[in-house]
């Protein structure tokens, strides 16, 4: 949580400074390159990250063999991925400077594959502190250097080079961390083991592939139908939206290995933990999403500058998307831990395929009506995320969620709507005013509607006790119970 808070703060600093220096076109080039390599990287990673974390959490003694073969497989798969990217950029006819940015981001993507393999191993070993350190330093170095160099007049190419530098720093840290915590020894490539890895990872490849396609296809379609400038509008709003997903990301990073172990031991604690997680993320998502809907325009101008004012309406729609995405994160991870990734993959495939016609309809329509086609990309997300949430709940093992969860969700939405009504008329005031009023109103609603459950209070008290022990504030380690009981 500490690392994600720091990296989130650094990302805000990045978004406050870099778009002003690069402009919408420069940001569009970076976003486009990231989207294209994000799609390509899915084929290269082949779903191995999820498989490594899940398998190593259950059998940590296999970590060296699994990591070694995974790295070799990624290097082999990167070759056809790079060739496909070269063919696509040639056919798409992107400008020369855009192609240069795509090439540089591709180099960082190759390094990123090695980082992902090492991080997946550390996650499986439940040593997230080293992943956190790598994220802080690996993100901090390029962000602060980019601020310095862009202020000196350098452009988007230098920014892409700094992304490579950050990736190399990140890789160095996770590699040294693995050597420290697990006596890392690379093993000779084992083809039978590699075949097993590919076979076992294939379901995650399909799921992750369509998930990344689903998340990035809007940027590609906007670039083809409209312009790189509107890609910049959409991509900048998307970066702010993605930054606000750090809470479910860090929560599931810690919980997923535990869910996998609980599933392997056939413990009913997995149901208790899923219920608690659903309520906890719902409690956080509703005020964040509805609050973002209110302050989006002011936030965009404050962070990105007046040139990105058209990103405001896009971010407003993303506020609604955020509520659904928080819940889909916990549902997806619960299904994977319960070995029900295949039906969840089918839902992702349907959502991905549905997003294409939705984009083709909504992006031109929003361009015609609002002169901002980027809004259409965000609107498509509202439809598909809502459908995924509905289908995902139905896929959960019977009894995972119950009437108490439904009652809690309804009360949370009621609290969020009360908060929304209280601050909507303040949306044009200084941004801290609606934030302060909304927080106070939501806190009153939490107390009035009894949204802070005994399980949550127990989890909070345990977390505070452990933090104090880690910081040396208390000399005696607290007796940590199961927060799901």
C-alpha cells in the first residue's frame, strides 16, 4: 500500500508536468505505443505471470525451474511479436517520429517481460516488499529525469528512452531481490517443463490477451478513426483513471496468493475472504467513482493543463467505470484462485468483442454530437464493465456472495448518491471544497448506515498493529487473527 501510494503520487506529478510539455500529440504517441506493445506483450508473456504466481504460491520449491523456463520462452516469443509489430506499423502508415517512439517502447517492453517473470515469482513467494521497492525506484527514476529533461526542451523520444532506463533499474532490483530471498539459480532449459508451462498458461493467455485487447482497443480505434490528438485526450484521462485503480491492484496482489492457497486446502475461508473483499472494495469504489464524476473537469485542468480540457468529460465517464472495475477485479481474482478461469475468460472474450462495435458506433457518434470522440471510448467501457460484473457474480461458486452482500452494496450506493447530491452544486468551486464536503457526508453515511462491519474493524485493527510492529513502535508482535472470522 505504501509503494502504490508513492507511485500513485509520482504518477500524478508526471501527469501534472509531462502533458504540458509534450502536448496532446506527444502524449498520443506515447499512449499509442504503449497500447500497441501492451497488446503484443500479451502474446509474449503467454499468461505465464498468473500461472507462475499461482503455482509458486502452492509449490515454492519449483520457483527456480519455473522462472528459468519462463524467461527463455518469453525471449523466444518476443521475436515473432516484434516482427508482427513491424508489419503493422508499416501498414498503418504512422509518421516517422511515431514509429521511433514505438520502437523504443518496444525495447522497454522486452525488458518488461523479464521484470514480469521476476515479479510473478516474488508474488508467488509472497515477498511483495521487493516488488514494491522495484516499483518505487523503477518508476521514480524516469519520472524525475523526464521532468528535468523535458523542462530543458527535450521531446517525446527522450521520454521513451527514459522508460527504457526505468525498466532496466526495475529489472536490476527484482533480480537482486530474488537472489537474496530465494537463492536464485537459473536452471538449464527443460523442454518438457516448458511445454507444461505453456499448456497450463494458455487459459491465462486467452484471458489476459482479450483483457488487454479490451483495455487498449479504444486507443487504437480512436487513432484510426479520428486523430492522435484525441488519443491524447483519451489516453490522459485513462492514465488518471488507471492511477485510481491502485487500491484494488495492491489489495489483490496481496490477497491472490492467499486465495490460491486457501482454495488448494479446500478451506471455507476463501468464501469469507471473498465476501469481505467485495464489501471493502465496494465501500471504497462508490465514493471514488461518483466523486471523480463530479470533480473530473477541475481535476483534468489542474493536473494536465487547459489544453486537455476535453479530457474532462472522458474522465467523468471513467468515474462510473471505476465502480464496476473495482468489483470486477475481486471477482476475476476469486474465480482464478478457484480454478474457474475458463468461464471468466469467456466473459472477457465476449466483452472484448462487444467493445469493437460499441467503439465503432459510439466514437463517431460522440465526435459528431460533442466534437469529442474520446467520450465514446469511455462510454463503451460502462456497458461492457456492467455486463462483466453481472456475469461474473453468476459465475462465482455457489454461496460466495449472499443477501448480506447485496444489502451492503445497496446501502453503499445509497450513501454514494447522498454524497453526490450534496456536492454536485459545488462542482465548479475550488476542487478541495467538494472533496472535503463529500468526504464528510460519506463518513456520516458510513456511520448512519452501519457500513463499517465488525470484520472491517477487525482487519483495520490488525493492520494498524502490524504496521506499528514493523515500524518498531511496539516491541511485542500483536496476535494476528484471521480477519475473515
